[in-house]
């Protein structure tokens, strides 16, 4: 069978294990005695090693195996967690991630052996424990292999778990096994137990069988291979195999498969083969009535105290089993997951279909409104259609929403590396990582956030001696806070560093010839800081691999604006800076206020609107040459959209004007429109690169009557 069909599962699970390794290693570096972190790291490394081996990625398997051995020594107490060791292990983790990235791009792991990292880990292990040159040998399996064929199962588990002994083998299968033994091969029997929380037990069973097929031939399975493929089995299955490898190697290959809880097995001699399916090891089962309950109880992989005293167990088992048999079904009930993985392309396709449905719904609503006859039944059905499409849209949006945790979980590791590279003391605090955004937005937000954090680390935070001289703690803090604000998500990235020196930026503007000295002197602080977002503009005194090329903040601004969001900054010299990113929850379908400006229809997102006011034209005042109104004690600048969009002025000025009050953060602006149409659910269509639009136009939408209306970005006007 072709393992390529499991490549997607492998990549998804590999990335989960890599992230778990990164998170727990960060904890372990700070808390070297944290046994929970050590156990979690060992489990993730073991699972990743097994998955890589099963898929045939030997280089990845080897590197992960060396890393696992290292953590095995740490767990046993024979090694201590040191800064040197963690540096090398983080390098190994980066190389493991590199293998996975290469596999995703090419389905092959590449030619990189990473010998330098492996040798360094082995050197440290050798210095600490004296066993760094070779992986620790399996001990228990070897002992069991030396036992007689008719003895207890190889791993010392109870006969009750050795379900393979009761399998029915026909004479031809037994003859094949005897011939194989005569030819110098090993005849092995196993019962494999899968973790009850496993979601893809058939896939795990296949990987176990494939691992054994790489060593030899499968003689028989119980249940049949077809039933295993169809998942018509509980969380265990039995099999017989003949192979060149000894039992410990075969068992190790099976345990290397992720989510395999236990493997019980033994090697058979020619004489022992005749006992398969007979009395050997199953006397207690024959003594019991062959009921369905006893069959289920015998197969249930319930953990019990191991013993190698068959006689005692044979006498006491019936009495102990009687009540347990009734409880077996409850104990065997699997953990049912309520989540599934869905390809993002399928969600995009679903969203596109919902978008087209909403456009069609708007057309029907428009036709019903313009109908000459008022049909009560038609109107009721139109209202019902509106309700259903709105609920469908909300349901699809909820499916697409994911926590921003996936975009920010790599940052603690990045800050840890920057701390060492910049020789600064810093810590990263993250709050609100459970805040949800559209999957498309989350995929794109990672790079801008990374640039801002690197900017805080390099430009914002001072060196420890400089911080101490100014009365600050030597440990600088970088923070990332996310929260939902209405129908937008706000992400704040900042630090408690030195802040932005506005006058230094003003001087840099003049120095670079971007403005004359007189002009620059008239710039507000906000206008000065906005120059930091210009391509190529940098305040760094020297270019490093971290910053200095002027390609950070301009990338942040362009990426955020391409997502329909905006970025601003608050700063105070000597206290730090905070970069504020505001993003829409979705990029596809929004609730909008439809208005008329000039003789055209426009849409303004309801997310940006606080109120709509009728203001007498006489209330408009001039402040520093700009029109403002006073509303409930607040002075608000107004923007006449008809003038901004190039419409000719009206012949007669109305006594009252319609002002849409829009808000961005703490700032307000009044957008003057000519008429209001009403609220409508609209589908955002990108204008693409064919039209060079002004920043105030964020896209277009198709109305129910087939007209195209442009969407005004209120954030760009505030």
C-alpha cells in the first residue's frame, strides 16, 4: 500500500508535535526540573520519531531519535538541563522543522544529514552519561526473546492480553510458519493495542502492518485485513508474521507508530505453533461460558497488574472477571472527537458559494420590493430567505474562524533567540491568543506581527545597563494583546523600552531629503511617525541580520491594509511604544450602510459607524482651516465625500446635512453623504490590480439590481 495517502495526516501531526516540543522546551529552559514538560517532550519526540520511521523518512527519524534519547537521559536523571544543551536541542528542533518543510514542498526529506548537530548532542550525552555514541539498546524485549517459546508473552504482560494465542490458524498457515522456522526465520505472534482516543485506528493498524511487511510476511490477522481497513474492530487486533528480524526489532517497529498503546507478543518454535488456537495460555477462557460479554472482556485492553505466574492467575481469574465483564463495555467506550480537519480550499469554495447565494438573495429582495403587486406569500418567503441566508453566512463564518494562537505560538521561541543574539534581557507576554479571526486573516497576520516584535526587541528595548541607569528593571518586556472590539479584532504589540524619539525621526526626514527643514518643523508627531512606514526608511545606525534595511514597518503597513485593516502607534519617549493593529473579522461578507453620494451608490461598513446625525449646515465651524462640528460636547472633523470623490457641488445647499459618524479607535470623523438607502448584507469583491484605486475605496459589491457599488473605507478617512 502507498503511504502517500497519509502524507497530509503526517504533516499535520508532525507540526503539532514540533509546536509542542517548542513550547515545552521553552518551559524546560526556564524550569529545568519540570517533570511534566520533560514527559511531554519525550512523548512528542517519540511519536514524531515513530511517524517519520513509518513514513520512511529515515534522516528525520534518526535526528528525532537522537533527540528523544537525550530527553530520555534527562527524564531518568542521568543528564542535567544546561544552557549549552538547550541551544543544541533548539538547533535540532529547527532542523526537524526543516525536514518537515522540505517534505511538504517535495514529499522527500532531502539530503541534509545534520551530522554536526547529531555529533554535538552525542558529545554532550557522552560527557554526561558516557552513552552518547549509540542509542540506548532495548532491554526488556531482549530478555523476553531469550525465554522459551511457550513461556509468558515477550514483554511480560499477562496471558489475558495475548489474544493472538486464541486465533484460529488453518493447517496451511501453520505449515508456512514451520517451514519459515526451518529456514532460519522467526515466527512471531502479536496483539496490538491502540490508544482509545485514536481518531484513525484503521490508519494506525495499517502502519503497524506495513512496518512488519517491511521486515517479512504477514501470515494471518484477526480480524481480517478487510475488516481492519473498514475499521470493523475494537482498539486491538492480533496477527502472525514470519520475518528475518528478531522479536525486539519487530516490536520496536510497531511501537514506533503513533498512538500505539501496547504490543504483546512472543516467538514460536515449530512445536509451539501446534498450540496456537488451542489450550495454550487460554485455559481460563475455556472454563468460562462462551458469552458475548466474556469475549468482549477478554479483548478489552484494560491495564492490569502484570504477572508471570499462570497457575495463580488460572485459579483466581474467573472470580475476578465476573464483575469486570459487566463493566467492560463502559470501559471500552472510545473518546469521540467533535472536530475534523478540513482543507482551507474547501472552506473558500463554500464561502464563495454563500457569497453568490447572498447576491442572488439580494436580487430577489430587490425584485420583490419593486413588484407592482404586493403578494403577501411572496414577501413572507423573501423574509424567510433573508433569514436563512444570514444564518448560513454566520455559520460558515464560524467554521472559518480560528484562534490567532496559531499565528503567535512561534513568537516565544523567536524572542528567546533574539535575547541571545542581541545580548538583551527580554520576555514576551501574550494575552488573548484565543481571540478568533477568519482563517485567511490569521494566515497573513503572522509576518506583520513578527516584524513588530523584532522591531521592539531591536529598536525598542534598551540594553540591561542602559535600563538600569534609567531606573528600569533589567528585564525588558514585549507584549502582544489581542481582543475583539465590535466586529473588529485589535492586536496591540508593544514594549516598555525607550519609545520613539520624534525629533530624531524629524531630523532623519530632513537628512534624507524627504521634506525641507521648515516643512518638517510643521509636521505633527503623528505625521512624523508615519514616515517610519515608508519603504526604505530606517532609524538603525547599522544594518544587521535583524534590522536596518527599512523593510519592516512598510511590510507591516502594506500587509495590514491589504487585509482591510489599519495600523497606528502610540509612543512616549522613555516609556515605550504600542503598535495598534485593527482588523476586520472577515474579508468576504459584511453588513453595510448603503448611501448615495452625487448620483452613485456607495457602501460603508457598519463596523466603522457609531451614529447617523442630521446636522444643520450652520453648525459647521472652521478650526485651523478644517471643517468641524460639535456633537454632544465632542469636536468632530467632517469629510464631504462628494468633494473627495470628485462630484460637482450641488446647485443648492440643503439646510440640513446627513453626517455618518465613523470611529477608528479613539478617533472620530463625520462623513457627509447626500442620501441614505439602508442597511444591507453585501459581498466584498476585490477590484484587483486593473484599477489603481485611492486608499479610500476598499472594494466593490454587486447590488440586487445588478449595479456595482464601491465600498468606502472609513478607516482611511479618519
